[in-house]
C-alpha cells in the first residue's frame, strides 16, 4: 500500500487523523475478536448434534 492510497473514506463530516486512527483501531480489534481458533469452531459445530448441515429446514420453521 502506498502512502497516498486511501483505505478508509469519510462519507459525512470531517474526521481528523486522531478520529481515523481510533476508528481503525476499533475495526482491527473487532476483526481480531471474530477470529477463532479451530478448536472453538469445532465445539460450535459439535453442539448442534441434532441437525446435520445438509438437513432441510422449511420456511417458517424458526417460529
């Protein structure tokens, strides 16, 4: 990435460098918090033992 290439764009308002830095830090923290190790993902899949991934779920079944 070159120095002049924009990564974030402000749609409204006038964000200064400090506000853009804070926004970037928050977005990076959220991105890293969503990354899970493989063992945690396996636990989520294993907890839904009653429903196989290919099972048919009819519309409205969540009600």
